[in-house]
C-alpha cells in the first residue's frame, strides 16, 4: 500500500516501488506531494480522481501529477511497479492524469531501478538509468482508457446510471429524455465537459468495463453478451478496432 509512504529526492530524482495486490484490494482516497507512474504487469487497476475514472490494463500505466487526489481498486492479481518522481526532476513532465503505453525499454528500466542504490556517483551507470527513465517518461504515448467525469450534477447522475447498466444501449434520445435536454444540447454539454461526444463516452464506458471483466478471466463470449453485443464477432471487431488486437490475444502476454 502506498497511502502512507513518504519519499526523499535528496539523492535521486525518483523512487521505484514494487507491490503485489490481491483481487479486490483497494486504497482509499489519498495524494502524494510527488508525481506517480503506476505500471501494472498483470491484472487491472482502476484509479478514480475528481476528473474521472482511469482504467489501467496490464502492461500499461497511469500517470498522476503531484497532489492528485485518487483512490485505487484492484481487479485480478496485480503486480504493480511504481515510480514516485520529484515533480522538479524535469520541466516538461505530464501535467494531467493519463493512461500511457509503457515501452519494453521503460518496463525493464523500472525493474532495474528497483535494485539501484539511493546515492550514486555523477556520470555512473546508475545515474544514466535514472536519467533514461525520465527521458522515456516524456515520450510515453497516451491511451484512451480514461472516462472523464462531467462537471454538472445532471450529467454526473446520467453517467452513474450508464456505468451501473453497461449492457443497456443508452441511446442519445433516451439520455436526452432522462436529462430533460434535446439530443443536440446533450451532445454539446458532453463535448464541453468531458472532451468526448455522448456516443464516444458511452462506447468508452463499455470498453473499460469489458477490460475489467476480461481481466477477471471471464470468457470473451460472456463479456460480449453481458455488455449487450449481439455476438462474439461484433464485440471482437469493436475491441480490435480500438485496441489493435483481439480480446483473446490482449491478455495473452501478461
């Protein structure tokens, strides 16, 4: 657990930390005065912030700027490898929460950093590893695994309803009726408050729910039918279009 940890950056720009979680584990709302890169080797991590929900599939990571209030929920057995980073280590570290792709190089650097001493000589291999980690962090590709939270109570309530019944096909007409808006107004408010259209938001909500269920080991067909898809192939086509691989292949290497 990381809620009570404190870190010193007097001798190095980042502190690596390894922790394995059991299915169902959680961490309550907390924050750190440093930036955090949480990398999951297995299982799925859900990170909640005031800005929305961030789902971390295996092999990916979540970036949390210093001072970000967040809570964590674990699905499956999660092997987490985390970096706590001095926010002054680099001037151009990411300024917002984001789900990121972890390159093979960065993954190995994180593992190597776990064995490095706190103090090191200038120009040494240890210093170069720390500096290369910071270089790789600046180059991390951002992935669409966040579910932004709207600002207004009426849209927040609607989003809670959608998340509680992901198998239901929430048409924009139905959503507009529930919120006493026109479809055009609904879409405009969603775009303004979340950066996504209403349709994009609902599709992403279903994808993130699918990722969580697949990480629990549920069969692809069951996940597809439970989330309202008419067939295994329809769900797999959506998954491949967004993720680049089939759902059966996605978790194969993790």
